[in-house]
């Protein structure tokens, strides 16, 4: 049926114990000689050796030193089959590949003057023959040979063993990776690279050299990333007791990279946008993202590399866990509340939509057609939330004990989610069978909570109904184990600490919901209490609680925890936008609370900035049955206008007062000041685009954060000076592709249907580079995902533009094309004037996509 099924998993009949590779590197034609030590599984005798190899030009093949003739093997362009040799043996092959023609950026490819690899998930088979599956884990010896002038630096996984000149201008470097490592973690990088470096001693006493490499002109911009590697290594030692296990840790920045970065053993390869930074070219958000992606890849060394995956169905075992770990890293180092706000925005705006749309799938899918299409927010972000649910249920100490056990039991192995759950079940003494449903069931659970108070008896009951909507292929759902935090406040704002009578386990303000309905009951209360739920968003669910505006206003002032206060403001804003009955009262309350916040100079300015940022379009769209794009955007703009009018003086005063702290520097208070200042600038420019505030900030800016925020205000509010500022910005940074991506994304997201023409003009210009994923994302990704008025034009031109580009990008880089196609995931919920053109744009793609990636997505979108 074209699917790979989890139920069909079989252990490999042949293991690869050792892989010795010799590369003769050349962009046009690289040869790879491979010697694989193969061993049969005694439990499965008589099986042929089958190795993956995609489109390889086979030059030579020998088994145990003897050339194989045409009757000894078969190669069909995808798989190499050798009749059962019947014993352990050594297979030697030589193949030729063509990195400079590789626009897929999978396998060995050229980026600028560098040669690089990307092997996850199934790219290694484009380099040479291998059992390209994560449960086959050879030890590796990698020899790289190349012309010294073009490729002075030769890097691979593991530790450097030797290097030497070869005469005739060529040289060689040998690397050895002693840890059993699957092929998806293989990496090499070669070319003219410079580095920043630092040596440290790990807690276990190992001396480790940390290097961050980039093209020579970019080396100075690697310093921040190097610091982030250092911080990550130290944090994993402290918080998880996990040390680093090689003599070197190399990181390389590449301008052409399909995703964010890759955790190859000892040689992480990064999209340059997650490495290169200084204050003149990177925003504060860039710095924070760099630190978090660097941490993510570093932390994979244990969650992914030392303990790897049995098969790709287990993807969230490494990705969800590592997102959980990198989020904890950022929360420990910076503001936990701000990090939680960032994550919850992403969940509500994007992951919930994915989980409710045509592409919804469980965190552990049970079948797939193309694994590349499963690197999703559900696998990553919902996967991390599930780990957080476990952490909430068992507490930090027991969670740590479970992790220690998981690492100890599975080190050097290829694990499953069952292995992970078994370790945590053993450490906590809990039965995690119901918890495991989180992995099997797609869709965001909804909790509807009804409160009843009997004034005569003082009895107060909370009835909690759990429901998960149907998703493709899963019409029926079972109840999940959900830890629901709650608090009850009395009339004086004091917390009622009496535990309720309940048909669920309740402890310290948390109920463990396991059934479709639970009832919590308090008796003899003196008045109707005010309830609050899901503090810190501990349960990744949608809550339905009918609050009056007065109750929300009281809660917004009662809640001391920063995340919860922010969440209440989001709720007020949502009611102001979508809650017809009390929209006006909610607007007024929101405005009053924002006024207090803007006057509260003791509050973290970055937190105030988060409170000023209303729920975005995606988050709102997720909460309505049918998405009327123009109406939703229009209402949001009106609300922003109204709130900005109410706050104008406070905005001006905070904008001015924060100028000095915001002037430069990367310390918390400095970044915070810029965050609030830029939020104020946006609201003030909205009110009066003619005022020269943004123009002045643009002219005086000495950080990219201030400059880009000003340019955004100028362009998006069509202020005088916008054209001149854009031209100056383009000119100043024309040689920097990452900064160029920034202005391109601003143009693509101008909130106006006419932005389409600007996007088309850019596509016809020299700025357009279809082979560079960052450029494609900056222009088309931003347009499709972050410009509702442009993408959802009533004439369907936005959909047609994106669909047409998907078709041509599919032939260049199928993964990049498939991600763009994901922008249509919610099309069935768009109102009729949009739905029709969207369906037509998708239908026009049928028969036009050559890749399995694109065809799989299109089938699911239209199915
Ligand atoms: N584990 C890495 C995933 C990745 C990837 C997957 C498919 C195609 C290209 C890719 N590049 C990187 C990234 C991570 O989650 O750490
Ligand atoms: Zn990852």
C-alpha cells in the first residue's frame, strides 16, 4: 500500500560492525570507497545482505577480497542485494557521486565552496551503500582526501587520528568514531573554514576542544555560538549528569541547509542562521534562538546519539525528549516564564492547528509513506509536552531517576518509546499504560469545565469533561491521563487549600484526570469561589471555562505567576475578539490591565511586551469553526488600534524611558528593554504612521534588533521614509544573505493583499535563489505562513503562487517544497470564498509532484 508500518518492524538480518570509508573529495565527482564488516544474525540464517544505495554509480565491488561478478549481486538503483554469504564477511565497494549537482541537500552536497553532508533521515544511502536504518550502528573510520588549496580543512565524526600530505597538492585526514553510530549521524565537512575554539575539562576529567567553524569572513560571528556550546555542555553535566564523550566537539555553519541544524556525532552541522551573530547583524531573538538550537543539537549527544532510535516511528523519542531538554536549558538560564510563553504561543498557534488539520498524526505514528514529512511540530513540540506531562506527574527527582535509568539501560543501543516508559515506570513505581496513549492518539484534548455552586449548602462542584476530536484515520478516542492544576480563590483573594472530594487522584492542587468525566466537590464553602486552571500550561490541552469578564479581571490581578497572568490576558484578548456577548467589557478590562502593566516599572519589560502582543492570527483561527480571514484580521487590527489609543501616553513614556538601557548589550535587562521599546514603537507607529518615530529609530539604531523593528514598522504601516529605509538596508547588507533574508521576510509579510505583487517582483529579481532553503523560507514561507491577507487573497492568487512554486521547488529540494505545502493544512476550515480556490490550487498540483514527499502530503491534504 506504499506505507511503511510500525507493526512490520524486523530486526536487521545483517549487522554492520565496522565501516571504513575513504573519500576522494571533488565537487563534480567524488569517489567513496567503503569496507563494511558484516555479521549475520544467528537467529535469522539464510537471509541475503541487503544494503540501501540511492542512485549510486557502482565502480567496484568485492566480497572478502574477491571481485563479485554480475551473478554475485544485484543493484536496482535503490538497493544492493548479495546472496547470503553464510558467515561474517567484508564487503568492499567503490562508488561515484556528484555533490555539485545535489540540490536536495541530502547526502553529500556543495554549499558555496564547502562540501557537506546531511544524512538524517535517509541521506546516507546517497553517499554509499549501507544498511541505512538507525538500529544498525557500526563503529567508523573515515579518511578524507582532497586538494589542499580548495579544502584545507577536512572534518568528520569522532576524534582526529592523523593527517598527512599526499603530494600533488592533495592531503588526507583520518577520523575515528569509537561509539556505535547509525548512518544518519554520519557527517563530513570540507573546505576553507576558520574557527573559534576553546578547550575545557569535563566533570569526568576529559579534555575537550570545542570548535565552531565557518567560512573565513564569518568566523568572528561564531563567538556567541561557541559560548552556547560551552553552556550546554556544562548544563547537561549539572542537570542530567551527562558528560561529553569525545576529545573534540566540532560545529560547522553552512549557508545552504534544509532544516535548522543536525546533531551528527561530534560534528554538528548548522544552518548558518543558527550560528552567525553579532549585534550589528542579529536580533535578540536570533541570539536566543541560536543558543537554544546549539543546546538542542549538543543535548542530542545523549538523547539521540548515545541512545538512538530503533526505527523512525520512534522519532519523538529523541526529538520530543531533546526539545524538552533544550527548553529546560533555556528556562534554567533565562526567564522560565518567558520561555513558557514562547512555547505556548507556538503550540497554540501552530501545533494545535497541525493536530486539528489534514496532516494530523500521532506523536508516534504507526505508518508513514515518507519519513521526512514527520519532522513536525507534533513530533517535536507535542512530543516535548508529553515529556513535560510525565515530569509534572512524577516530579523532578523521580523524573531524573527515570532518565538516569533510561540512559544506563539503553546506552549504545537503539531504543523504543517502550524502553523509555519502562525506565520511568521502574523509577516512579507507576503504571504508565494510560499515559502511553498520549503517543498513540492524535488531536488536542479538550477539557470542558462546569462550575456549580449551591449557596444554601455551600457545596461547590467542578465537572470536568475530557474529549479529543476525531482526526484523519482516528474517529474514536480514549481518555488520556491529564494532570490538571487548579486553585480556588475566596472572596478576599485567599487560596482555599482544603482538598476536594474527588473521583480522581488529587494532590497539592493537581487532579490526575483519567476518565471522560470527573467531579471535584468542596462542601460548606462560605461563598462562590473563583477557580483557576492549568497553571504553567502543565497540560497541553484546550480549556473551556465560562468566566465572566469580572472574574477574568479579578484573576488577572490575583495570579502572581507571570505565565498565568499572561495567559489570562490572552484569554481576555480572545474574548474581546471572539466573545461576542461580552467583547466590549473584555476590551475595556484588557485595556485597564495593560495600563497597570505599562505603569508597573517593577515588571520585567520583556514580560510587559509579551502581554502587549495579542494572540496571533493562527491562534485565533484555531479557535473558530470556520476561518473568515479578512474578518478575523480586521477585528484584530481594530482591537490593536483601540488599545493603542487608550495607552498612547504610557507607550510614549516607556519608549523614552527605556532608551538608554536599550542602546546595546546582550544582558537580560538590555534585551528586555528593547523588547518593550519595540512593542511600544509598533503601537505608536500604528496610531500615527506620519510621526517620524520609526524613521528616527531606524536612523539612530546601533543594534539589529532596533533597526529591524523600525524597518518593520515603516514597511508594515506604510510610513513615509519606508522606501528609503528599505533601500538603505538592502544596500548596507547586500553581501550578507542572512540579513537579506530579514528584509525579504518583512516585504513578504506586509499585511496587505498587494504584498503578493512584491513577492512576485522579488521572485523575478536577483534576490531570488530557489536552491537556498533560507531564501525560500524568507520569501515564500513567510508569505504563506505569516501573511494572512496576502496568502488568502479572495482571488486565490496567493494560493496559486505558493502551489506553483511548490511544484517547481519539488524538483529542486522536495523537503523544502513539502514544508511549504503544509501551509494548506487547515484549508477545509477556511470560509467558502477561500476554500474553493485553495482546493483548486491543490488539485492543480496533482500529477505535477515527482517526489514521494510532495505526493504524500498532497494526498493527505486532498484525501
Ligand atoms: N535531527 C535533525 C533533523 C534534521 C533533518 C531531518 C530531515 C531532513 C533534514 C534534516 N536536517 C536536520 C535536527 C534536529 O532535530 O536536531
Ligand atoms: Zn532534534
